[in-house]
């Protein structure tokens, strides 16, 4: 089971050793390798160097320090996640992904429970760190439906938890005012099978009191802002938050929590170090450190601690006040070395203490508390206020949410301090049953300004988080330890006995190596699986020697490579010349004997001829179906094959062309085929019409009179085009619209249908063989009401007649005539249209009473 705890305690690609050569610029990646490990100034200087280079992560052994950069860094991509999956902890630069990955794999390999404790003050980045860990597990762990459900619920719970537990403070707009314990449960295969989230140490007093410039929990403002007016009225609320009198810990409890977790932190760190030493057979050396158990007892000891005294004052009969509480503290703890009040202090110290103050000497430094309000806050005002609301409110919803039960008046909840203590004890019980990993979050500055490193602020946080104490514990014995295989693989080039390959046991190879490097007996110890190096300077000297050696090895390898390339080229050149002579001889002999019986030489030559032709043909294939000239002439041996290939290529191009034809283009081609069948080689103006695309219609429906549309719409209009109609008597020209429907041809004058010819009565159409645009529609005069033939001039003659032929199925009834065309004016009476050519086109009535159509001369068909 893997746990992630966020306490209310408020990249380059080099590996760890490889980055040591850049230590002057980017600092040390692991503080245990810091020479001046007892110097707080050296510690801060290393943090600042790395922060300046956007290297926000640094190790103290397996503890990860994270400095909030106050800006987005491009180090959380999927590519970065892949980089850290399944990699040794120290193989890559420090990263939260490295810690998350090693926790997961250690849990699987050791079959034990682990937790990650994320701590730091408000605004240091704890919430973001926990999100990054969850996101890493979401990507790196085996993915299946149950894991997705667990992951999604964990991630999606954050907004809800933040709404009810986060608030704006002076230091952070989204400060977590509670602790969060998130459990992800894995089976033995590493698959997530469940999880739960516990909240603890909630700052309840924020509901009824906030410091100046701070706010209530987010949920209150979200409810007021997002609630419907009726809903707010029902709850007795209103939108303007200025009308709420409450909206104008618990530092003691927070510091107690810090103290308790620091105690746990040191205990678990010492335990972890001691266990590793014992597992490796290295003698454990006692570590001197400040044990803050004395302070924890001062706060929590039963019957004698500050919390017990506070509870006694809250519950005793009589007038208990904050000052009587202070007097009891002075009475019981007057001789304690870490407790001080105005009364107990000497004359000099008394000046810094008010009469209502007491001072505790925490591990992180002295803190002064004012007792005013301790009694009221400890009595859980939230509980009292809820009871008052229940008693006084007539709102049915509130009464339903907080129903009165028998005996309510007799029940009293635990005090705030006791709740806090018990919650913290439960948390420490959970944590001590698991293996610990740590993320310590530091805030770089109070202004959320990127690139700014406030040394005073960071120094204070380093002290409060006990980082120097942790470093001293890690450095008390040996600063550096690595598995024999890893150490030997990196530094084997420094010893002739281990370079280039050590064939024996890794531990023996490391022993040979360190003896060659002249390690002194007090500088290292050989464990069961690891080498332990006591001093950072020993490792630095080894790394510097490795860099020099690597440079020399690189020079030797480059020289050897150049020699190898030269001789390889020389012998390869000789081989190629001999091969070339042989091939040329075979080629010549094959050419000479190409027409003789089959032999090895002429077979290879003919194969070359075939291959050569096919290669040239591949690069010179015709690009279109109409290209009949670019097919390469084949050699005699390829004549038959060439013809087969030409036919296949033509079929392929035809198929490709046909497949690429759109429905619109297909319809266009079908119409053009009909046009070609009627007019190709018969009418002079046909060639110039081929490239002109046909359209669906020349007159849009909105340009046809509404009365006409209402009359003929049931027949569905298929095509319309503007025409000039010549009267059958006198040949006066009149502009008209020619409308083709599914059933008939209509000649329209604005809002009036001048003539309707159904397709049954349409005998056909006639045009001249010249370049004019006149057509005669021949009408059967079976009906006495039917008028005679139509003499029309149309600029889109080929398009209009093609549409007519296809709609009325009259392809065989359109005639191309030379000279004159007769037409029926009415039954028994004929007229004529005579056609000729000249420079300029004209249409007029001739002296013979016929319509004279003069077409422009066409130079060639």
C-alpha cells in the first residue's frame, strides 16, 4: 500500500556522479556529498545555485527538496515520465518522478507498505507536488479499468477537498487549511485495486474567524456566488458577502504538529540508516542530534502537558479564564527548560514578554504565544454555533440537516486541542507502520515572484523543516553508498586490473579499484552489496580522475577509429577494383554472345539489359491516358514484356482516373458525351464548346416569377436558360425564359407562360451546321390550341439542347442541317430560316420572307 501525506505542517540528462564536474555552476545534486555539510550557509548557497539554473529539486539521500519556482517549468511532460520509469534512483538528476517511481518499485520488490510525507509552509507547493505524484502513477502504473477509476477519483477529489478545506491567507490564495492522507492500495502485481482519502487537522475556527486580509473556506463563496436566488433565500443567505459578520488554529496546534512530525522524521530517518548499515554488515556509529521528545512531552504528556492543562481549565466548574490557564501552566511547568512566561523570566527576558504570553523553545526556534482566546477556541465554537443555529433557526432545511436528538444537551465534544492531538496520534500510528519517503517543499519568496530567492525566508524554512538535522544524520557515517555493480561500471577505467572488463565478482573488482586509487582504510567500508564512502572529497577526487581518464580514452578511441577507417577504406578499395574488373569482363563477353545459346555470361548480360530497361521505364512512365508517345522503346529481349506492361499501365491509369472522378464531374462527362454524339464533326462551333463546363441551370429559381413557379413547380424544374424568341410571323425578337421540367418545355415571359410543349408533342430540334446559336424546336400540331414551332436564339445552345435531349430522351431527334430549315407557323403553313456566313454575325428578315441568320466564319473545325 502506497500512501501520500500532505501535512498541515505547513534537468539536464547527466547522472548524479556525472553532474559532479559541473558542481561549481549547478551545485551538488545530493546534499550528502556537500563538503561543508554542517554549514547552513553552504547548504543555502547550494540551493540557490540550483534554483538559479531552474533546478528546483535536490536530494538529501532519498529525501527530495523542492523549491517553488513560482513559474511553469517544462519538466513534467510524458517524455520526462518515460525517462524516469524503472530507473535507478540516482541514475538521473533529482526529480519528483524519480522519488515516485522508486517508492512504487521498492514497494513491489519488498512487498511492504510505504508512504510519502510532503511538508512545507503555505505556498511552498505541497498540493502541486501531490498532484504530480498522482499524475505520474496514472501514466506509469499498469492501466486497466479499476486503476483508471481509482486514479480518476483521487484526482477529481482535489477540487472538492480544496473547496471545503482551502482558503485565502496572507501568504497563499489557495492555502490548504487541513491535512490530507491519500491511500492508493496495490496488489502484488502492482495493479491499483482501491484507495481512500482521509482529512485531518481541519482549521475549524476559520468558519467563524479570519485574520485581517484572509477569507473563509472557498466553499462559502462558491455557494453564495453560484446559488440560485430561490435557493439562497430558502437557506437564509444573500449574495453580498459584506453583510456577513463573520467575514470581516491555531498556531500553537500547528507548531505542535510540526514538532511531532519532526520527532517522527528523525526517528524514521535514524531507523532507516541503521537498518541499511546492519543489512550491509557495517558497524553503526551513534549519531548526536537534538531529540525533541522533551518538547512533544511538554505539549502532549497526559495530566501534565499543556493540552491537558488547557482541557482541565475548559471543563472545570467556576470562572475559568485565559489568565487562570496561564497560572496553571506556570504552576505545573515552571521549572521546564523549554517553557517561559513573563513571571518566570529574568529581568532582561521579561521585557520581550507580555503578562498574557508564554514562550516555547521549539526545535526550530523560540515561539511566543498569547493565551487570550485559548479557552474559547478550545471549546469548539463551531460545535456551539451549530447548536445555536439548530435551536434558533426555523429554516426546515437546516433543521433537516441538523436534527435534534434526545440527549443532545448532555453531550459535549472533545476540545479542539484534544481532537488535534488525537488526530495527530492516529496519523503517526499509520505512518510508523510504513516505510517513509519525504518531499520537503520550500517557498522561494513571499511575493510569488519567479527567479527570486529570498535567503532569509528559505533559511527559516530549512530550519523549521529540520533539513540540516536530517543531513547531519545522513552524513554521520558515510556520505555515499552504491551497489558494487554500479560503482564498478562507472569507474573501472581508472584501474588496469578492471579495464576494460572485470570477469570476477563485482565486490572483488571494487576492492581492486579502490586499492589502485589509494583509498585509505578510514575513507571507505565494503558492505555485503555496496561500497560505503565516508567523505565527499574522496568521491570528488575519484570523479575528477574519471573525467581526465575519460578524456584520454576518448582521444585514444578517436585515433583508433581513424586508423580503422583508413585501413578499412584501403582494403575495401582494393576489393572493389578487383570486383569491377571481373564484372566488366563478364559484361563484354555477355554482349558478344547475347544472340548465342544461353550461357552464364550472356544470361547475366541479358538480365542486366532487362533490369536497366525496367529501371529507366519506371522513371519515364506516361502520366496520362492520352499520352501515347512517351513509352520507351524496348530492347528486342523485352518487346513482348514491354507491350504487356504498357497495357497494364494504361488500365491502371484508366482505373485511377475513373476512381478519381467526383459525382459532379461524372455527370458533366455524361452530358459532354451526349453533346459529342449529336454535334461532333457536324457543327462548326462545337470544338470551341468542349472546354466550357455545363452548369445545372442558368436561371435560379428566385429569378423566375413566383406565379410561374407556383404553376409549374409540381413538375420539378430541371433546367432554365435565357433565350431570344423570334415571332413566327414577322420574326420580331422578344426576350424569354426557356424552362425545362420533367414533363414539358415552357416559354415564359415574366409572369406569363407563352407556350407549353410537353415532351410527347416535341418532335425534335434543328440547328445549322455553322457557328450560329439559333435552334428550332419542332412541335406536333395535333391539338388545335397548340402553337407552331419555336424559333429561338440561345447563347448556351449546346448546353440547352443537351439538357433537353437527356431530360426528354430526344438524343436521336436533334438534327444538324445545311442551308435552310423549314418550320411550321401553324397547321398547313410553313416558314423558313436561311443560314450563311460572313465577317459579322447578323439576324434579320430577308426579302424572301425567311429569317436570315448570318454566322461568323470559323477558320477550321
